[in-house]
């Protein structure tokens, strides 16, 4: 019996499929290490948390920009693609990237543009703690957060590295609970109140 070998795509080929209309937003597909992966449908707790998180970040970073004499300009993007060198174009739930929206007309954010990647997890927690974590670490994304709705905690990963078995992960992992606040990378004076992200009813 012949082994089944999955078809792998480069990022350029993936973009071409989108341009030709073979893939649309309705397909809910992302490119992970050359494979087309069907994204899991988002439940209401996930959707509510994502909406609250984006509003919170927008308000917090807006306050920092208005108060700072020297401003690091950044843009908050929700469920939009980022382009990684390992033939991947995932669509994280939230990212904070340097610059302005207009800076990404020609291309999606690259790892060097990204200050923070956040995945909101309930049904996808195992995938986000393994495949996505390894993917982002390999790409050199320094800060990766998982909003773990089921456990009602935020997992803050930082310092990507490659171990002796050539696997990618993060050296540092910290857990934050709903009664705590966490500093936003690049904006350490901006503290995200986690109690807003875990209202009653968000666990599944």
C-alpha cells in the first residue's frame, strides 16, 4: 500500500489560491507549515472574550500613546494573518504589531513586526499549547499569550528557544489569574485587567 503524502503549499502558492478564489474567508483555512488547516468554529465565550480583549487593548494603548512623550506606535489586529518563515500564515485571535495599519498594505506582519501574539483557547487549548506554541517559537516571536478560558487563566510565554532535540518552545511560562493584571510587552505601563477577560460564563 502506498503511503498517503499530504500536499504542501508555499506561502506564494497559498496566496495564489486566495487570489484565484479557491480559498475565501468562508473556508476558515490557515496555512500551517505548508498544510491547509481548517480552523475550529468559535463559540460565544471565545467571541465575547475576543471582543472585550480588543477593546481593552485599544483603550490601554491609546492612553499610553496620549501620555507618552516618545511614542512607540502599534496596531491591534484581530483574527488577521501573519506571515512566518516556516511556510505558515496563521490567523491569531489578536496581535499587537509595530507601526500603523497602512504599513501592512503590501504584506501581513512578519515576526520582526510583532510585539505580542494572543490565542484565545477553549476547544483549541491542546493545539494552542503545542502546535501553535512551537510554530510561534520557531518563528522567533518573543511573546506569546494563551487566554485559557476553561482554566480561567492567562499563560504568558516568552523567550523562544530550540532544545537539544531540535524542538521549539519557550523558556519562560507564567500563569496569571483573573484577579491579577499583566503588563503589555512594549508598553509596560499599560496593565491589562484580567478580570474583564474571564466574566462568569466564559469557561466551557
